[in-house]
């Protein structure tokens, strides 16, 4: 055991070694795994992590609660030495294609965020390089030698040195794909991976290339360096606590390649230049970051056919935890996940709105339904950090398919026990108020 290495890490290492000795875990799977950075017992992760192009450093946003205060810190870590190269309050760190800079949303000044760049060679930080209202959740491309930044808000801009230059642009809406949602950009800037009807799809950034639909709900998709593949996490197809696995889609062959087959959940893959995948992993024996290799040798499968969203008047009573919901004419059910950043932002909005419904004695209820594979510790951390009183109901994996949940968060509105509308993605307070007013709940259609 290394000096000062915690006993739990040592025991987890033994457990993982036993698991690794049995690799591959599924007949026909050639994937090899390596632990690269464990998380502290009290530490969570805010959204994605990203590995440097050479695979030597990792960036991620650490979440730790200190004296009741949630602190999110961008950490850039040398994986060989475990030395922290840079640390600052913030989120959403993403490496430049040449690996020499990192863009992130800094919270060091206690504002809503400042778009900043860290320089690998000097350690210096350039501040306010672009308007924060253009969005965060960055991805970075090199478009014929020009640095191009895309945000989750479908805005993008080029850099000259360390500054964004006008005109700032918005992803175009096309007849088939629309604009898409929460995109990530290919390394050469030509394609984006986005969400269309709740599933991952690939389309052109500025040209209307043929849309490739994976028909798979999942996390943000990262492009391989040659542009041939995308990798993302998606729900496992079996078991109540099945969790999430990493898959790769071959954009040329239009095939699905399984990457992970592990007992825990794998999230947010990130490619190295030489074709390895870094990802976050949560299990009972190891929580931290891992590296996958040899997965392109795994047998490819056809992409699934379109998943039809259930139509008609699905009944609230068929939800697994419905018996725990007090009877009300209007019920709003929020499906969320412990790893989902947008869910965390939306839950306090729903919590506030529910308190106002109670204060007005209105015939409406709002409940949360966390998908069953999210770790209990993650769920509890989200509830505690936001001081939420929003009641939660248990659901099963079958509920995800039964009610057509393709992305988190998803909100379902039931009136007189029947599903009347489904909305994907996080909603604002005003949107929720308007929705309830349309359902006949006597709220003013404005912020209260």
C-alpha cells in the first residue's frame, strides 16, 4: 500500500483487480479497463470530464459540500503523478485540440460565471474571453486552423488569440433536424452531435448534411479525432438497477459498437487522440475515472430502429410509485437523474413552485422520480445541497420505456390520472406556471 493511501481505496483496488482479472466481462467484448483517478468518498462530479488529447491530464468539475455549502471546482490533474495542475471554482472545462489551453466557466469572482482560458505552458488564465450569456458546456474544434467554440445553447464563435470575435453565430435550423439541443462539435468543426426528439443525432454545423439518427437516448456525444466515431453513454437495456454504459457509433458503417459491460454505471466518454476513451465510473467498489482501450475490436451491431414514444392516454396509476402520490386532479411528474446537470438546475424551480401550490391550496401536486440506477448517495447529495422538500416516488426501469422517457429531465403532466403532455429538457419557472394554467390550475401566468 502506498503511504497515506486510504484503506477503502486499497480494498476497492483489490476488488477491481479481481474484476479486471475476469476481463472481458462479456463473450466477444475485447475492452480493457484502467483506473486512472479515484474520487474522494465525499466527492461528486458536475457533468462531464475531459481528457487531454495526449491522455496525460484530466479535467473535471469536483463537487464537495463544505459546512452546508456546495462548492464546484475545476480540477486539471496530471494522471501520472496525481498532481493538481490548476484548480479554481468553476465548471465545464474542455481542452483545445492542440492540448495547450483549456476553456472553462470560472466562478472565482462569485458571479454567474466568466468564460476563461487556462494556458498549459505558463499556468496563466485569460478572463472574460467571450460573453457568458452565449452559453457554457463548451466543445472546441479547429476549423482550418481557426479555433471554434460551440456551447450547449447552440451558439458558436471563433477565437483570435484569447478572445471571441464577432459575429457570434447560432446553429441553423434545418427542416428535418430543426436546431437540435445541447450539441457537441467534431474536431474539424464540420459536424455536431446533438439531440433530436430526445435521441442522439449527427448533422452538419453550417451545411445541411444528411442527418444520422442513432435512435438512442444518451449523454453528450464526443467525436473521435478522425471524425469517424461518436461515443456517449446510454441506458442499459436490462434490470431495475442496470445503469449506464458507453457505446460508440461508427458514422461510416452506421453501426453500434458496445464499449463497456461493467456492473456499475459509466458516463461521459472523452476520446484521446490515439483512440482511447476516458469516462467516469460509479460502482460499489470503485468511483472515479477510467480509461478504455481495444473496444473497436468488439462486434458491431445494427443501430436500433426508431423508438416510438407511447401515444394515447397513459395512466398515472401504471407508474410504479403512483400509490405514494396523494390524489390530485393535476399531477406533474419530473423524471430526473443523479448525474444530470440540467435536472439539478430544474429541481429547485419545481420545489419552489410546489410550495406555492401548497400555499394556495390548489388541486395540483408535483413529484420527482429519479431513475433507478442513479446512486443513492448522488440523489441524497442533490436533495441536500439544494435544500429540497420536493417529494420523490420510486420508479422502475420499465417506467422509463412505458412513459417514453428519452432524455433527462422529462416532465409529464397528468390530468385526472391521464397523461396529457410530455416535455423534454429543463423548463423555466414561467414555462411551468403557464403549463399548469393551461391545465386549469388557478395560478397567474407569470412569476409569482
